[in-house]
C-alpha cells in the first residue's frame, strides 16, 4: 500500500472534526514548503544578514602586521571521570 493510500485510509477512519484538522495541517505544510522554496531562491547579501556595507572588502586579508603564530598549548589536563 502506498503512503498516499495509507494516509487516506487512516484519514477516513477519523471523526469529521479531526479530518478537518488534518486537512488544515496539510494545507499549512503545503504553504510552509512554498515559503521555504521562495526563501531558497531569494537573493541575499551580507547587508541582509546584518553585516555593514563593505565589511568583507575591508577586513578580509586586511592583517598587515607580524605573522600570527600560535604558541605551545602545554600539557592536556586530565580530569576525573564523571559518571
């Protein structure tokens, strides 16, 4: 039995008011899916995401000082096990 047939069979077993609620839920999910599809295709910019205009152009690759180095981190601390 397909998912569609199984769903329809279960839906028919419900009382009328519950059938209406299931229908409303399915309509909501259909709407939400369409909205998410719109969001995926909507062009976005750093400004839309909250970044100041020109931020990435000014900052990326902008370090001109001495090379950054990570110092030794020392020994790893061993802790008691918590059960």
